[in-house]
C-alpha cells in the first residue's frame, strides 16, 4: 500500500533520519600554540575537550545550533544552521596574542586567545 504525504514537516523529519547532519570541530592549525586544552560545547551540552591535533564530530538534528569554545580564559560562541545531511567543519585555534610573549618573559605565563574558523 502506497501513501502519498504532502507535508513539508514530515519530509524534513524523514530526511533528517535518513541523512543526519553533523558538525566537526578540529584543532590542527599550524598557527595553534599547541598548549592548554580547549573545551567545546554544542547547544549548551559538553561535546569534548581538544588538545592540539584532536577533533570531535557530533551528529545533530537539522536547524539552528550554537558552538561554544573556551580555553578557561577566553570564550567564543558561533551560531550556525545545519540542513538535512549537511556536514560543517570548524577549526579552533588557541594562539598567542600581542602581550603573550611579554607576559611570559616577565611572569613565566601569558594569556592565550581562541579563534573559531568555519572551514569550507
């Protein structure tokens, strides 16, 4: 028996089950300082902790989402929207700023800053 459904909500629900969307967050940039962890959360839920060279992938339902990363000092939030079956990639970079090296010389420690880049 064949049932024809002309309902956009049904089609979106069906396509999201057939083609789950996903987001990948990576920390592999050569610009990265290579020190300290970066904590990642998606939609307010913990997703993981990245050290240099790590990446995480999470399947998400299509729709709007928020990626939040921090290195315990600097926090960045990025909003994004996923379509059915869409794969998004973000690169997180934990990098030194203008005053980092001076602070390291004087104090032995310095602040690191976080950048989030959407990869194409």
